[in-house]
C-alpha cells in the first residue's frame, strides 16, 4: 500500500534581481521573507493518506461496521511554491475593509514576474469562467430558516418526527435514537429570542444566560435536588444532582475513598457518565484532572445536554437503546451511573454488556441507585438480579458503601483483567462473543447479548492499562508496531510523534498569535477529523476540551486518542452531529471537506449548514484544505455573512479562518 506524502505550505525566498531593488530594500525584503518562512514552516499543512487501521495482520478478514479506508497513491514531487496571499475582511467578506500583512505583501513584491503571471491569469475570461464554476458566488446561495417543531433546538437526526411516528415500537427507546433524514437539511436553525454571547468558563459552570437556553422543565422537576434554578436573567447550577444534593465534589471524593485505586487524575483520567443530567459530575471532575464524556437522551428532561454544553461541560445526546454507543471498545477507565434510569438487569443484561464492551479490563463501574441502599421490594429484586448478572459477567463487586451526607449508597464493580473467570464459568451465560464480533465496531451496530474475550496479544489495544496521566498523552500506545505504517506514511510510532510535534508547532507559532483568537473565550472545541488527536494534545495547557471526531470513512485511530487520555467519537459527516445547535466555540477541519467532496456521498453545502448549526455566533472555523475546497467554503461562509478573518494559500493548499455572526435570514422555508 502506498501512502501520500506530507504537503506543506513552504514559503521559499523568491529570486532577487538587482534591477528591481536597491541593496537596502533587498535586505529588508530578505528579513521579511525569513520571518515568513519561519512562520509558514511552523504552520505546514499535512494531508494524511488513508491506511488500514492499526491491527495485527490476519489471514481472515473481519467484517467492519465502518467504510473501508481508501488507498491513495503516493503523491508526485511537490509542485513549485505559489506566492502566498493573505486577506483580512470584515463582515460578509467582500464588503469589509481589506488589509494585508506587511511581511506577506513584501513576499509578493519580491517576485514581480510571478505577480504579473498571476495577474494575467486572473484576468483571462477563460479563468474567470473556471473560477465561477469551481466556487459559487455568495449570491448563488439562498438561505432560509428551518421551520420545525424543535425551533432553535433542532437536531435533524433526533427530531425526525416523520421517522419517529413510523416506528413499530418504542419499547427500547427507539424514539430517542438517531433517525436521520434521507436528505440532510440545508436550512439554518433560528436563534432563540434574546440570545447573547455565552458566559465564559469557569463562571459558566455555575450560571448561564436564561435566554440562551430558555427551558424551565428541569427547574420544576429537579430544582429541589440542586440541579438547576432560575435566578433573574440567569439559570444557576448549585452543583448538585439526584445522588449528590450536597455537591458533586463531596460525592467525587466519596467514590475515591470507597476505592482508592480509582485515583482520580492519575490512574483514572477518561470517564463515561451515563444519563448525566446537566453533567455536574463531569463538570466538577475537571477539578480532579479528569475528562468525562457525558451523555443523556433528548427526552422529557428538557435540554439537559444543552445545559451541560452551554456550561462548558462535554456532553452528547445519546441513549442506551438498541444500538452500540459510538465509541470503540475497552477505552473508558471508569463508567458512572447515578440514578441514570437504565434498566441494566433486564433482557439478559444487554445494556450492561454494552458497558462491558466500553470499559477497560480492570476498569470500574460505579453505580449509585436506590437498589444499592434501599430495601423496598422492587429495589431488593433489582439488586438480586444485578448481583447475579454481574457475577455471570465476571465483574467483582469491590465495595458497597453508604454516604451519610447525601444518604445514598454506591456499589463499585471491577471488570476482570484476564479470561480465566470466563473459562471457569459453569454456564456460558452470557456467551462469549463470536470471533468476528469486533468490539471496536460501533457505528450503527445493534447491541449484542454477549461478552467479548479480553485481549492477551500486546499488539491489541486493551491488553494493558495505560501509563499514568499525563505521561500517556505524549507516549505512543504500546500496541503501535514499527512494522506498520501510520496515517502519514511513516512507521507508526514515528508517525504518532511527528503528528504531535507538528501540531505543537502549528498551535504555538501560528494559532496562538497569528489568528487573533481570544483563547480565554474558547471552551468547547471540536476537531472534525482528528487522526491521532495531536491537535487536542497540543492544546492541553489551555482551559478547554476537544471533541475528537473520527469520520467513519477514515482510519480507525480513535482507540489511540483514548489511550492518550483524550476522548472522541465516531461520526458520519453526511449526517447531523448528536449535539444541540450553538454548542461549540471552535471547529477545526484538517482536509475534511475535500474528502467529503471526493466521496460524493453528500453535498458540501449540507455539511457547511451542519457546521453553522453546531457553531455558536462568535464561534470560529479553521479550515486547512486544498485551495479549491477552501475557496468554496469561503464563498459559502461569505454568503452566511460570516467574517473572513484570514484566507491564504500556497502550492494548492490553503488555510481559512472565519467567524460566525448573529446573522439569520428573514425567509422561512416550508414546514418540514
């Protein structure tokens, strides 16, 4: 298999001619060009080649739930460098004032022949026609507001009422699962009346603007449990929950006292919180240096995940129903459920077996619910069923203890670290999953009533516990073998390290200073095509979190991301993401849009509409892609009245930095 080489924005010094400048001006030009070269070297674009996932080579192919990666031929020699062009524009792009970076302006002037050639090329009628064909003008997009019952909270794949009405049953929460429209919507979600810029972290953990998420059902249902309260123009969050009315931090410390080995922030760094409510548990685990993936369904507990994201706490809308959760197997250090309303004990424990798939060998399940500490007949019956089920799954109950402050109890179970218990069971119930049941297969895969054997081969992830945080962030996972090629064509471990060094340089030398981002206002970040998670790893010292997305047609590197102590999700960008509108401050797309165009599975305009839905007004999008794709995205951004902050290209590669505004169209589309 051949792999594409890195492509880079490599500003080279243009040839100088004495007839064009004096010695003093030539020296100034050389200094300016040197500065540009240093800056561009630190901000090179990397185009990953597709490759097979990091798995041991076997003679028998295993069926996969995700699209097979496409093999690409190795690129030819790098093309000659183009003159760098950079612009800064005001709202809407064309109508704003234009200014040019002095150093980049000098670089353009250094090669008048190239500038003249570019000018002549741009002026030809044939080239104008080509440009119009490749990049539609802003006026060619006719945007309308969505007309749905969900209004400002519209999530296309969760609010598809027609599909939900046609369901044969909702017994297993099918109506809370994803049902995506056949054609992705191209309308824009309206803003809530009175919407304003969100409160910044860490203050947002305690209060948010009521007008941004104007819902009060949870106040009525859960206000007495200190979930959320209304206070004037704010919604406030005292930090409580159903099982920790007196504060999440006490409850978090109570868990560690019950099992010292959990060791928040060291042994345990990546947690899954099931049925998270407003995600106060995950929000306060940040104080213990723990990253929590929280999820809850979009149900009668109105806007609970939207509250979490508005507060700056990671969360997605999801339900434990009939499908696997969109995460790889054996990646979470701890799974937590506090009155999460999931019937773990029914139907052979199918839902608990899904947690077993997700939990690392040796990881813990922390369960806080009335069957743990109450003696009502129903609670006793559920506890007995859970005890039988967990024993049959070879989970060991390591502690069961009651918290006198909150007057609740917790039971802590530990997943085994080897297969000896499975082999010693008198009855194989639940059965061992089949040989071809891939625990990492997670996109649109039905739940299975079986338990996966634990890996013993050190070349398979999950066979060892990760090193302690934060060492695990920078250390290549133990299962990456140097005999295999990585995403960018090098040996896997070298590839991993090169990716990390690349993004550290790009962020420190370019993103931190040259884009004009106020990073104190950035909290919720998404890397839309994350590869190794190097972008997120390079941001670790900032007070933000990154949702690492691995597209379903990309190499399966998500286990690597979790091994680093980060988190992420599988997703198909031809469908809507499982989040509410206006929930992210920054989206980062590295060679994603051109890949979507090549796949021809969906239109780029629909993906851009989804970006608009996810991004908050005032939020930013960074695109690194081919020049043609970048210009197309820029044209759409201008038509959306976004501010084009920076746009430049080199050697058919470009970088676009745009900011979403409050603009919404006046026209409303027909009822969906």
